[in-house]
């Protein structure tokens, strides 16, 4: 299994980035290279030990978006697979061994999505990952998250990498990984979700209602534009499923928040709904799809 690992970083504490890199570099099956895509205006300060590691290659870029940063990686000719990991997460100790075993048992797969687990409670980061489900079914495609997935290098180039209009820092500030997964799904790329491929992640921070509202609205805009792209522009009728879900789920989650005595989440859920509608409508008139 010849693979490279790609970690992009921006505005993240040194400790998180160092931990992520060390956990990847210490895997039993070593990657050919670990590429650190440094998006910081002033390059991130790293320890001498990490910087001098023979497998680490740092690339300083001026891209603001996560999609453009990841697209900038130059894949070595002898690399068959690419492992994408977030800078505030880190793979489990036997990640490479599990990955190797899965690849051997599933030789036709070209994309493998793993799970995100909270580092404090060791519980799944989202209900979606807890439930699981095959990526062969459209409704489960959001199980692929940019913070933990592996793809064949040839498939990454075949799919023309990430759409740089989507993702944090891009015009549409989210949904780049779902857009990528849908592109793979509609191109019949064999892929699957494996919950045992774990990346541990820092727990969600307790945001103020105001910050949560802004974030939910911003992410909602990206999701609305994404649904417009695939339902209207690409004419993929199955995406009506996502259109209905993105309108209904905020109401359901608001009711759940009341039951769980967390009424402050009602505001963020309706911010998400407002953002989704805004993004969908905005995409009709803005040529950024």
C-alpha cells in the first residue's frame, strides 16, 4: 500500500497540527510522504523534530480555501492512495494497518470514508456516523467527510479534484466534501464507509448563540448552493431527497432541542434553514456553480 497523507492547516494552534503530523508519521505502515499545506499568512511554527522529519514536506500557499489548498498537492508517481486528514484531528494508532487490510479485501474500491470520533468521550462526532450506512446509497453519501477519507490518486485526478467554489474560504463557504462525494457517486466510482477507520477529533467548542448563528447561516448558504448545483444545474433528480431534508431537518432538530432543554439551539437551526434558502436562491443568479 503506497500512500501519501495530506494535511492542510490555517489558524490552528501548533499543538494540534504537531499531534496530527506525529500520529501519521508514527503509523506502522509509513506513508511515502506527509504533505503539510500551510495556508497561514505567516508560516506555522513547528518543532525542529517535525520539520526535519524525512517524510514531511511542507508547502506554503496563499490559498484561502480548503479546496484550493488540497488541490495544490503534487502527487508522487509511485503513490497509489491519498489520505486526507484535518489538522485538528489525528488517526488511530492502527489506522494504516486497518486501511491496508480493507484495501486487500476490497480491491475494487477507489474511495474509503472513515469515521470521526471525539477524542474525549470516544463517541462518534455525529449521529450520521453513529448510524453508518453504505455509500452505495445516496442518502449515506454525507458519511464521507473531508477530515477522514482515502482515495486512489488516479480517481482524485479523474474527478478533477475538489470544486474550488465550495469549502471554507471559498465563495460558497462549505459542502466541498459532499460535492466531491456526489461527483464520485454520479460517476459510479466504487466507494464505501468503514467506521473502524477512525480519526479522533477535538470536541466541539461551546460557541455563543451569536457565533453559532453566524456559522450555521454561513454553512447553510454552501449547502443551499450545493443542492442547486446538483438538482437544477446537473439535473440529478435523486438530489430532491437532500432538498427536502435540508428544509425539514431544522424543524425536527428544533423540536429535539426543546425536548433536550437546549432552546438556544433553535436559533442556530433556523439560521441554517435561512442560510440554505439564501444559498439556493443566490446560486440561481450568481455564476459560481
